[in-house]
C-alpha cells in the first residue's frame, strides 16, 4: 500500500493515533432483520445499509484509518430470493454511478475483489469505470468484496500457481507466503488489523480467510444499518485495549 495523506479530523480524545488500525474490514450483517423489526421489506434494510457504509468510509478517512474493506455480497448470497439478488445488483450499480463523482472529490481509491465476471454486464462496466477513475487517488483505499468467497479465492490462487508451475514459470520450491499472496484477489492490500461484524453472529462467513490469520475481531449486537460513529468508536476502543502478539510472547524479565 502506498503512502497515504492521513488526517485526524475529529478523532475522539481517548483514541491514540499510534494505535489506530491501518485496515478495517467489516461484515455488514443484519440489514434484513433491521427492516423486519420495523415492518419494512428487506430491501429497505439494504438501502439504509448503504448510508451506514458511506458514513463509516468518511469516518475512517476523518479519523486516519488508511483502508476499509466491506463484505458486500458473498458467493453464497446467490441463494437468496431472486428478487432480493436482482435488487442488490441494481443497488450496487446505482450507488457506484451516483457516488463516483463524490468519491473522486474525496480522493477515495476504489477496488473490488471477488469473481466479478459472474456479475451482470452493466454492473461490471460500472465497476471498471469506478476502479479506473479512482486508481491514482491517494486517500483512503476502499475495497468492496462482491461475489467474494474466501475458499474460492484460495482455490483460484492455487490454480494460477499450478498453471505457472506447469508452464515452467515457477518451481514448487519457489512457493512461499509472499508468492501465494500475490495470486489472491487482495494482492497489494495489507491484511486487516481489525474485523468488525454486526448483528451478533460469531463467525467470519468465508470472508478473507487467508488475510485474517491475525486480525483482531470485534462483534456487536447492533444491526448494520444502525452502525454509526459511536459504534465505530466502541470498536476502536476495544481494539486499542488489546495486545497483538501475532503468535509470540513478550520476553519475561527475570526476577533479581
């Protein structure tokens, strides 16, 4: 990840700049349940969820978080009712078209990860336009996981590496973690420091399986449409209270 222009506008006084996560990932869960509790159709929850994501993106930018990755649509989500899937595809396209100018003005770099070839052609075109238009922006890096599955990503990387071995471009002994990472959808994006999951579900749902080997995980009962800056503040406060050891332990000082 290239150097970013970091600002710390309105960062709460109790948060330490030096302990902020560089990269936050979110599983945006609970849109449907949020709508159901209010007697609304599920699509209203998805619409409200877009607003929550926009606010979080701007909050990350204002508070100095360099990268945000959002789990927008999984490979398993195709099993939802066809009306809901069609609405989500249209919603993604409309939001990209509507927000692109503002994303450019705010210096956001947009990336997409997942099997994008399976998406509707019009959405693919809008994705390509957004990625190309923002590729030189130097602000926050905003990655949207769409038709994404962690297992699919790993299998896809294995296939690409196997093809290179078969063609003689790689030898088996050349393969290490860095080589493998270069064949993932997320190549060039640093691993998430913090994963936030809303709605209280205690699972990672096939999201960034390789990348989250040592991510800190924060779960809140709040449904995604209600996830605001106060909730994000709580998540960052929890993160800053943790000691990240990455499988190691601090050396103990012998007692004299």
